[in-house]
């Protein structure tokens, strides 16, 4: 009897499942998708509107597919076991397409799914193997086709109108739209002033003070108008006064008022446990409580799901499948959780299991899924901590505690609300609320963690205090003030009508704040609330908009870049229907309907494409051409005083002088000028407007240059130029001044920015370097980069050494006569002409040996790694190169024109190039034929120096290096 073949996506998952199935099964991994749409074509049939995708084996997966085919042809049964979601079902369908032709009995290819990788769940799944769910496959295929249609037809528009390399995505663009529109709200926000008044009071019976907040006058709430909401309704700020004059009037009355307790209301408040995690809630909590980004959360959860080595138990899957919208939990898992909770105490166990219901559409679409939970409650976080990495432990603890607490009793708080009146001419109302935890209930684990953290803080404070030789009494008192503050926060016992004493009034001016920028957690929450995308896609959406440079992270908040803002506005303006948030959410509902089998996938695509094609045709004709944008500004050129215009370049907008021109100079030939100078002058003036520049050059070296303002001056200048140089040209005056539009770009050097580097001093002038955006991306520059005189010290972010400003040398360029400059380049210092780019002369370090191939000079050069080599200056016409230094000495044995300098651990030698035995062996290129020697062999070899001395490494003094080590740690 043969074995059965089981195919999963990842090797880690294959290892865990193989342990549970035994020797009768061979478990292999497809390593993700094996088929996809082609990259060089849209891959979707559009002429007949069938929308049939053209699937091919993914590049690089050919060997994987061939291996699976061979194994399938020998197997009794083939079980397809990718993840239990749409994407997993699509992988199973693609595997089936490839493997069915290899199977004699087509019914022997079956699909198995499990929500957790445990022995019980895996073995039960194989007892309930099924056919591939075509509805699930259709839903995933429809999403893929939708994304392909948008990406492959809108992105070329952006390439044409903005810049190459940009992309648009059906969901990614809508997510980016949320970030850009939030930034616009922040920029348009007008703060509203308001005032609050707090009163510090104490009862006459005791001296335990408390603070109450002003809430109104004579029972009428105090509030300040704060604009209108999205529906046009007025919005108010509660417990506030509008301006300083009103506050002064109230404060003056309160100082002479009689204070008393109007009413005391005590009641119990219950806090119900939260449902176990869905994917989006896990992503949000991991971001807020653990500081994990979405990608990290999903990566760690994937490893916990696929299995971790737990001592003698081997590989164990610790959590259920982590891509789910469901809050459902199996009966077995609830029973196990209740058994565990019962051991904590009967008071923590509710009479009946807690049940949670998600959104209706989620329950219908993925009701068979479970929430994210531990596969077994017996694996408590502390019991398996030693087997987990730090990030695995923290995420597993979060999931474990959330699941167990979801089946516990509510927490109970004693809440006291005290209404206070300050009676003067009017009755001024104040209120204070206090809340004390009476029974921790489902908050048990959180309270334990709080106590543990507090104990650790107290221990650290105690150790720090005991380590000091002199105890500071003030510091000791301060250390214990935390508990006192907590005690003071509790309300004293108060009764109706009890008189109070006023200790202090605290009026405080405040201003409303703009809505906060999105971080990963709040963006995921908004996407989920609006129904945009699916939680399993949020990680890829967030990664894409960052990889495309559409957003930057500053202090963990998303800030749109200039290119992100421009792309969003263009797409929203030209595709108002397709990139509408409501329509994107509607499409998600339709995809769920395809999964349920209540809507045909072709009908969905047909309806979408009708709208999309119309908008695409309009956008192709009417979309603004940002590349050719020229916008007038009030800025003035630093060089010539002309107005600056705003243009668009490869890396965003920039200011350019309006006096810049790309018009090529006109050559004035000597023959036509002598024959009819008036005709030539007319030709020039019809092409150009004065003022003009007349130049004469000899082999690209400028011999004469003069600015002229009319035809008479031009004729005189041309005559002078013809005498001094060989080539005479006339060209319009052009100013090439540009400067960056910093206002349109996020501040990358702001504290907390992802790309903000450590503080660095300029090697040239000592000032702190700043991060700037340039034509080739961000770079470090001296603050004096644009000053007069400037300090042009820069450092690219991928370089470790700063590039100092060029230094002018006394030597002149042999080609054009201009001064030579010592510059810093990517591979170190070099000397070049100051007339670059018109003069491209670079001074090279030459050897006193001629090239053996063409007789040219031999120059010292460097590879990208910084290694020296010696090559002909006539490269690429001559390809001679040597890793060994050429020495101008004739070989005494074979009369070779040069010898080579060889340095090894035995010393330095002069070796004839024909002495192949003594030269280092060169590795032959793969597939290259053996090189036949063209010269007779020679044995000349002469030692000229002994081996280089070995450098002595001194042992560092620990007392001098300890501070450095501690600072790094």
C-alpha cells in the first residue's frame, strides 16, 4: 500500500503536521502560491467580457511543481491542506490544476482544512475531507482580477502624468486617501478657545481634599460651540466657558460663594469582558500595547500557529488560525477554559458560557472560522516562556489572556458621583466622580500585571536608593508620594448638604486639537469600521503605501509625502466612483456574496468594469499632466532675480528660474556669415530674443564669451569671436538656479521620524548636519548648504563617510584651462575639472608603464569594494586590466617590457608576466574555454622585500573602555 501526499504552504507547517499524521503520509510544502497572473501582461480576457484569468506557474516555482507532480503520481491519495480561507482555497485549486493530470483516479484529490494545528484537529480534518469549494475560489479569484484591472490600467496613467514606477491599487489607494484627507483636515483645522475651572475643596469634617469640575450655572450646562459634524448638527464642548472675561466673572463670584454638597449618588458599574481576538483587533491591541506593527504581529502569529518546539512534546501549534473575522469559539475550547477558570475561584466563573456575536455579514461569510485563541489553555504563557522568543511570548500572552478573560465574570466598580453647588448671586454647579475597583473579575490578569510592574518599579527604586551613599530625605518622600496620590484620588465620605471649604480655584485656558494622524492601530480600526479590505490584507496595504514612498512614519504616525498627496488627489478627482470609500466597502460585501454563492463572480466584475472603463477613458484624456506643470510663484531667483516657477521633477516639486531655457545654441558658420551677415542676423533674431550670449570655443574650451543686447552688438561680438575660436555660437541667456520645495515635504529630521539619523557634526565647519531631500532621495547636509559662501558637505544615507566640499587646486585643467578641484566621490577622493559637466576631464594616477595591448597609459583604479587594480585609460576600447601593479622594468630573461609586483605572506617579489607558475592563480569564468598561452614561459622571479610586520594589537584598558561599553549597552 502506497503513501498519501499532503501539501501545505510552509515547511514549518509541514513539519508540525507530519508529526501528527505518522509514516503513512508524506507532507510537502508548496511554499505559498504556485500559480499567478503573468507579470508582463494584464492576464485577464476583456474583449468578450468573460474576465477569465490567464494563470501561469509562478516564476521560480517550476522545480517545486515538478517535485509535487512526481510525488502525486506515486501517491494513493493527495490531500490539499493550505490555510482555511479564500487564499488557501485558491492555492488548493491551483495545486489541483497542476496535479490532477498526474492522477489516474481524479477523485483521489481531496481538500482538508483545520483552524488549529493540533493532533486532534488535524486527524479530525482528514476524516472530513471534501472537494474544493469553488465559491471560495471564485471570491479570491475575483479579488485578484479586480486588483489586476485597477493596477495594470491606472498605474500606466500615473507613469505618463506624474512619474515612472508609481502604482495604484483598488484598496491601497483608498487607504492612502484616508491618510491624505486626515492630513488635509489637520491643515485646515481652526482651533477653538475654551476654558475650564477646577475647584480644590475639602469637607469641614476632615481634611481630605478633592477636585471638582465646573459644569454649569443654575442647572444649565456650560458649553462652547465647536462647529458642526458631518451631518450638519452643531457640536458643543461640555463643562467649558468661551472666553477669559466670562471666566473672570465666574471666578470672582466663586471666591465669595458658599460651597456645599447637593447630592451624592453611589452605584455599581459593571465592565463586561471583551470577545476573543479577531485579526483586526489583534493587530490593534498588539500595536497599542506591545508596539508591534501589523507586519510583525502577523509574522509572529504565523509562527505561533505553525508550531513552536515545546520541550519533549516537540513542535506544537500554540494558537488557532490568525486570519479570521469571527468571534466564534468551539464548545471544546470553552469547556477547557471554564475548567481552568473554575480553578481560579468560583467567583470568576459565570453560570453559563459567554457568547459573542460579530457583524452579521462576517458571521455569514466566515462562520465556520473561530476567533484567535490558544489551542489549549493548559499552555499558560509562563509555563512555556522558556521555549518562546520575547516577541512570541508577549503576543501569545496577549492572546491567551484575552481568550481566558472572555469567559470570565464582569469586573465590578463602586462609582460615586457628587454634585456640588457654589451659591452666590447664581448657583454654580460642580461635579466630581470617583471609581474604585470592587471585584476584578475578567480584569484579574491585567490587575496582576499592574501589581507586578509596580512591584518591579518599587524594587528598582529601593535598590537605587540603597546604592546611594547619602540618603536624600526629599527624594524618599517623593518616592512614596505615588501611593499617597492614589489615596488622595479616592473621594472622602460625603453627605447631602455637607458644607465644603474652598482651597483653590484653577481656571485653565485650552484649545481644541486637530484630529490625530493615523498610526497603524487607528488606520486598521478605521479600515475595519468602514469595511475597506479584509484584515488579512491590512499588512500588505500598509507595507505597500510605505514602500511606494506615499507615506512616511514620524513618531509612529503616518504623514503623506508630496507624491502620495499628488497621486491621491489625481486619482480621487479622475476616478470618483472607483476610489470612493463607500463603493470599496460595497465591493467587499459583494465578494462575500460570491463566497456564499449568491452572486456570480462574472456579474460582479461586469458591473465594476462598466464604471471603471468610463472613468478610465475620461481620465486618459483629462487627467492633469503633473510632469509638465509650471506654476507661477512669488519666489525670486537668488542668481538673477527673475521670478521662480514651481515645476515637477522625478522626486517631487521644486522651484526653477523662469529664465531657464532648453533651447540649443545656434552655430554661426564662417561662410554664410561672410557671404550675408544680415540674413544670418535675421535668422538668429527670429529664433531668439535679446539679450543673447555669443561664444567661441576650441575643442570644447571657451575662448570668448560676451552678452549682447541688440543686433549691432551681436554682429560686432560674432566678428571678435571668429578671430579667437574655431566654433562660434549664439544662445539665449539661461539661468539654471533651482531650489527644493521644502514646504511640500514631510520633515524627515523631526524627532521620531523613521529616517531621522543620530546627531552628526559637519567635518568641515562643525555644525550639526540635517536631513534633506535631494534629486536622488534623502541625504545628510550641512545647514550652510545654501549660504553664501556655502558649506557643501554632504553624506548619502548609504555612505559612512561625509563628502566634503570640493577644494580648488593651483593646477589648471589641460583641456579647458579652468582650475582643477579635489572632490569626494563614491569611491574616495579624485581630481576633476571645475568646468564639469561641460569639461569631463578627470586626473588619474598613472604608472610609468605603457599598456601592453595598445600602448596607452595605465591608471590606478578602484573597484566598488575599494580594491585597487590597474587598467588602460582607453577603456572600453582597450580592456587590459591587472590586479597586480605593473613595474617599468624589462625582464632580464625574456625581454618582457614590464614585470609585476607580487605581495604575499613571504614577502614582495618582482615576477615576469610570463612566469605563470609564480603568479597568483586566476579563477576561470564558468563555461569559459581554457586560455592558451601566447608567449613562451619564463621563470624570472626576484625577491625585493621581506614580509610586512604583523601589527601588534594592544589590549585596551578596561577602565578607559567601560564607559563606552555601558553607553552602547
